[in-house]
């Protein structure tokens, strides 16, 4: 827990420092836009409540930050995502995670023709805090697992809100601490190993639009096929973030993520987070 809070403070310091080092009005080749959110959920029941229920409180913290470069025929789009959430149930001494994500996406492109660019992309994903299964057994922690993807390809970019990147030669690396693979495989890494290398093809699509006044929907879809092992089993990672602004500082947010990765779990994983709270753009 303490390590997670220190990580959040460190990242916020870096972001604020970067914003101070490069004033927006003098850096015309860079476009920067970010959103910081603090969401809260709370339920309370007294002893006489016949319908049943358990009092609980939950909070989620998130950063979604874009810093994009464009000069001449060169573009470089970057997105940083951080999300962390906790819930506390009355009568339980422990808190439980409701969200934990640290991700960086970067795509560099040089114009080929029209809306097409020769591209190189990089993706990094991990978590900040320890994770536990239903039996309270530790199954993950910071940088375990950690996912890296890198590859050349072609980028179709219609605007900052609509793009698709195709990479037919993508390298993928999965890292896991070897104490998680001591007795069996973990996150696709074989027993006794601490890494797994894959080589395949990937597609990354991004689409953001406004559905009505003060309601925006951001969609991200990543597909990956490993040439070296069952290429027909395509890994899927779909993320949707809905922001419904109440006013300048208050909003309701819905975050949905759906994952399918048969190397980890041969089932569809779904996570949904909803809350109302403080929303600040920077």
C-alpha cells in the first residue's frame, strides 16, 4: 500500500514538473491535455435495515494524460494512464483493490501518403500494488506481471480522436517474478521462468467522440496474435471510459475493461468501475 501511494506521488510530481518546464504558449509543436479524477462510492445500513446489506466505502484515483507532438510530416502520440482504487467493507480489517493500472502508449509516425504514416509503436503495462486471490493468496505485485510491446507498422490517423495502427512484426515480452512460477505457470510464463517472449501481429485502435453535451466516450482496442504459439488465439484488450460532466469540477465516470488472454486465463475477464467525484482537467 505504501509503495503504491509513493508511486502515485512520484508520478504526479513528474507530470507537474514537466508541465512547468515547458510552457504551453511557447511549445507549439506539443499538444498536452490531461484529466485527473477522484471518485467515491459509499453505502451505509443500520441494524434495523431489513433488506440486508453491508456498509462499505470505496475510492478511485485516476490520471489520463495525452502529450502529442506534430511537426511537418512527423507525429508522435503518447498516452499515460494511471488508475488505482480501494474499497473497505465494514467489519473487515483489510481493504481490497478495485482498480490498479499503470500504462504508457507511444506511437511515432512519418507521413507516407494522405492519412497514412510509417510507424513505430511501444506499449507498457503493469500494476502498482499487490494482488490477492479469493483465498487471500498473493498472486501479483508491482512489475509482476509487466508487459512490453514494440514493433514497426503503418498508422492510419484521421485525427487526434480517431486512429488505427497496424504492426505485423510485434515483439512482446512478459515479465513475472520467479516466486510466482515456482510451482506452476503464471500469466503465460512457464514454471521456473521469469519471462516469456512472443512475436506476432498487433492492431491498436483509438476512437473518442462526444455522444451528447458534456458526455464523451473514449474507446481503445488492442488485438494481438502470437505467431509462435497458437496464432488463432487472439489476445483482446478493450477499454472504454465514459465521462459525464456535471460542472467544471464534478463528473460521473464509467470505466469498462474487457480482456481475453488464453495464456493467463481461458475466459473473458471483465472489470467495471463507476463513481461520482472530482474531475480536474489540466
